[in-house]
C-alpha cells in the first residue's frame, strides 16, 4: 500500500478544523449547563489534544517531526523526546482513551444535568446531534484521508487487522484503493 512520507498540510488542517468545530459546538452546549462544566471541557480538550495525545502517540510515530493527519507530529518534536516506533500501538491506545473522554464529556454532562432535573430543550438535542455528526465525520475523514495512506497503519490499534497490508512510501498523492 502506498503511504505518505509526510502528509499534505491540507489534510491535517481539515481534520483539525473538524476537531475545533466539535469543541465549539460542545462549548455552546456546555455554556447553558454551567461555566465550570465549560471550563472543565476546554481544559480537558487542550490537555488531551496538545499534551496527552502528542506525548502518548506522536513521540512513537513515524511522523514524529513531520506533518501528519493530526498535525501534531511537529508539535511533539518540539515538546517531547523521540520514543520508539515499537511502542506506537500501546501509546496510540492510551492517546485514544483521552480523545474518547473528550468526545464523551459533553454527553456525560448533559445526562448529569438531566438527572439533576434540568429539562431537555431543543437546542440541547440539536447540538448533541451536531456533535455526533462531527464525531462520525472526523472518523470517516481520518480513515479515508489518513489511515489508508499512513506509514503506521500496520501498527495502529485504529486500523482493523484485515485492513493492514504493508506500506510503500511515495512522494506523490497515493491513488485511492481500486484505481
């Protein structure tokens, strides 16, 4: 399978934009539920995306110091010492636990508010639907724009074992499967 040596920045910007829009929608939802919930989310978002994720996964990645699907390879190289690619699988699993917590946080706070007697309003439902669409969209983008052309695909917990096919580094844009 042909893979990028370094991802085009446009792909990283697209997935990062989806993540930022998710954070904005979650912030809009949480502001109605309380300032402290909102601040907690924003701190968690920043800690996971700019400390936990790069330190857990990016330091062990082949894209350490280069542009990747998450745009964190260069950030990790500036902040943390290089790890071992052999530790990527375990580090990525740890990193994704943090990401899943960020994704779940707005829903957990919304459920807590309902348990405490806050009525459900249409805006809550609409923002929750937007969050779900953004999560699905980001996953689809990651898999279609990232996983299929990633150097780490054969060592990644996010890629199903039946989709691991070996890698071949290319400098041009890899062709979509089946072409």
